[in-house]
C-alpha cells in the first residue's frame, strides 16, 4: 500500500529564539516522518512574533495553507490547533471535500479570553467535517463531547502529545543524599494560566514561616513566555533571588538532564489539556507536586508518585514543599520508582504505533 501524502499545518512551532514553544508539535511532525508517510514541508509559524511581524506572518501562513488546500494533491491534511491553524480551511470547505485531522491542544477548545471565544466560533463546523479529532487526554475527550455533542465519540482519538522520548527522558540514578538541600524545578511556559505566581508566593511563605528550611531550598525555573518580565520582577520584589534562579528557555534535547537534576518537579498550572512536562519529569524518576486538576489527576497520585495541592493555593503548595523535608531516603526512592512506572504507557513508540493505526484507517476509509 502506498503511504498517504500528508500536509502538516500549525501555527505553533519551535524557533531559535523560543526552542520550547510548540516543541511537541515538532515532535508530532517528526513522528509522522518516522511512520513512513510522505510529508510536505510543514506550513508553520516559527516561534512567537509580535505586532506587524506577527500580522505579516499570519497572512503568509494563511495564504500558504490556502495554496496547499487548493493547488496541492494531498491525501490528508493534519491541523495542529483547532482555531488559528484552520483559518485557511474555512473558505475552502464549502466548495471542496477535504480529508483532514484536527489536533486539539487546550485553549483552542476551552480558552476563556475574548479572542479564544471569537476564534472558536467556527469550531463546530470544522470538527463536523473532519475525519478524526485528536485530543491529548480522556479529560479533553469528555470536554469535546460536552461542548460539541454532535461529534461522534468514535471520531475522537486520544493521543498524548507525541508521548515521551525515552532517549531523552530516562530515569536518573538514585543516590543517598548527604545534605538536606532539596532542588525543586519548574519547566513550562511563563504565561497566564501556568500558576508560576503561586509557586513564587509559596517560596516566599516558606522564607517567612520556615527560615531554616528555606536555607536548604533551591528552585530552578526554565521557560519563556509573555510574562517573563513579570516573573523576574516578582522574584526581585519578593526578595527570593538567593533561592530562585531563572534560566530562560531550554532546548528540548536538554530537558531530560534538567528534570533529572531536580528532586521534585513543581507544576502549579491552573488548566491543562494533558501536562506533558509533568509526564516527562515522572519518566526521569522525578516526583511531581502539582495542582489537583484534571487531567493531571489521571497520572499523578497523591503519595504514590507525587503530591497534589488545591489549585491556586500558595499556602497548600508551601506545605507540600515543607513535607518533602520530613521523608526518608527510602520513602523518596519509592516515590521516584513509582514515578517511572506510572508513565510507561506514554512512551513515544507506543503512542506513535497507536496513532499510526488511526491515521491509516483515515486513509483507507
């Protein structure tokens, strides 16, 4: 059987200036290549742009998508992001039958800002005419079904954001620590909804309430986003510079080593469609302390591979951090080993195999 030709379209993609922005989208593209499909050069917007450059980039992006949809002969179109990425599809659908898949991320389905609501107006129309809809978690599958009840459940594929690359995210060597210093880490976008403010407030609470513990605490922050300046300003204003270090964005290939350097991964996010960075941390044997929200509660179990705290509660997060100082090495090693075991089903080869079967079904039907 000839492998189908796929045109890949996404407004999220890494760039030299922001190598982590949309890295899992790039991983998805690379996985399709590994599956043996013939892929056109991806139609993407590289990284984040602002003002006039952003506007011009979108004009070019939409025009390129229109050309691909009307002039190219492709067996399947793969849209990564439900709203912005499908803009080129809207003027074509009324006049041409297009076989396409839509991969939903998060805010493109449940975003609360006005722009999200406006851009989401054609979503039902787009999803109705798709051959498959890919979501990252069971939680998001239920979200799609509740918001778009006309969508058949059989059309929805759960595929966890390209999974975890075991060549990068593998377990760390567990050793007995001779000091009481604990290294906490944050790796995520510095954007609205990620809860980084809650994390810094929790560190500030510990500085006031538990000064002896605070002296043995280290927090490393990696990421980039629209609120980077607010983050660095808050670190300075709370006077926690001696404990919190901001490193900027990290290359995807370096993330495994970064996760293995942490004793615990902090993930205070307010909303997620999956939470892939938490899964990657667990694969490295690093227990996760995160908000008690779905879908994180699908794979983080209190006391087994990490700890959960009430969303938006800096006080509860500070107590969870404090509790890390009262467990034995054996108890920590148990947490770490459970972390590794808990995410084995997310390994990229398994995720790729399952997705491949669904895409082949699209091509044959």
